[in-house]
């Protein structure tokens, strides 16, 4: 028997071209590399996330960097109106303070940078009032005060002497709020805003020779007050005295009715005791013979003296 052959039978299938084999190898390598590249990217993403979380935990405990320090010259860059108002009418807020002494810090980093007035203003009753900005509407012009027409109590914390005069000497002025007359701080209205003058052309200061604004019915006057000022309120006495032929017509009203309104002097203050006590006792009063002081009855001696040649 013939021996079986040991030579492998040759394949009858044709081998792929070399080019195709090279393409297949390249595709296989790409697939392999893509798998490991994806795995590598995943690892890198996880590491990055852990690093970010660690950085956030550190930033929670690390203080922020210091803010840039503001200089006084910086304020006007954003607040020109406030700075110019302060320079014009700031008074002590301008002369004794700086912006940063009142406003410690600056938003948004700092809160509550507008201080209460009471931080500096303490020690007197007026500084204990609430709602300072009702009158002192702009802290940068503190003495430019805005008043409504119904204010009294805040005024009297500084002007208590005037309140005492109004309360102790009742008049229509006692029923008014301070700001009904004083419509702006420091303003003193002329009396003629409400009251007619005694004489045409009278000056406001003339009224106050006799009438004090917070106790107008307590009338006092200097001894040289012209009688013309008295006449409009006392027309009968003024007319009688003006028509009289007696020496009293040459005497000022204020010289007899001295010092205080409605003072009626005794005749003896000027005339001492011209008659004996028996005569005075017989007639009871000077007026029984001489009439009233504003219209004296002249006797024959008075008339003769009046008509003597000069």
C-alpha cells in the first residue's frame, strides 16, 4: 500500500490582497487605542473633579484678599453733589470730620455705612429726639433745616425760655405752633405779617420796643417812647391831651405811665403836696377840682400864666 502523504493540502481560497490586510491592521489598532483613550479621559476627568472640590474647601476658610483702600479724593468721583454741598454748607460736618470718619467702609463689601446721628450727637435733650431727618433733611448740610407748619416740641428742647414766656403770659401767640410764625430756622417774621401797625410807616423794631413776641400783652416801654405810638389804642385820652391847654400836653405818655402798661401814677409823684391836708381831706381827690389828667380844668391863675407875655 502506498504511504499516506504528510504534505498539508494547499488551500484553495485566495489570500486577500496586502493592502486590505494593512487596512484591517490599522483599524484594529485604532479601535484598541480608542478604548484606552476613553479610559484615560475618564480617569483625568475624575482627577480634575477631585482637585476642584479640594480647592473649594480651601477657599471657604481662606480670607478674601484685602480690598483696595479708598482715599478721600476718591469720594468726589462718584458723589460730586454731596461733596460740593458739604463744602458749601457742611459747617462742623465739613470742618471737624471727613467722609471716612462717618462712613466706615463702602458697599457692597461693607454694610450699614450710614451712621445714626446719635453716634456723635449726644448729651442734650434735642439730640434725644427721634427722626432727625424730618428737619435736618440732608446730613451734609445740617443747618439747612426744613420745617413743617405744626412743630413745637422739638423747638422747645433748645428754645425753652420762649416756651416759658408763652405759657406764663397767655395770648393768641400761646395757641400757635412755633413754626406757624418761624417758617424756617432762625427766621423772625415781621409783626406786620399778622398785625396792623399803630402808625403808617412804623418799623418792625418799633413794635418790639413795647411788645415782646412771646408775651405780647405784657407791654413795657422806654420813657422816651413817642406819644404817637400810644394814640391809636388810646384815641380818646390822646385827643383830649392834644387839645388841652395845660402843661400835661407837653409831657410824653410814657413819662407819666412809666415802665409798664396801664400804670396810673399818683399826682403827688410830680406835684408833691401843693395843698394842705385839710383841703385834700375836704375834696377827697385832686380830680374833684382839676378834672382828669388828660384834660385839666384851668383856674384863673393858670390862664393868666398861660397868657402872660413871653
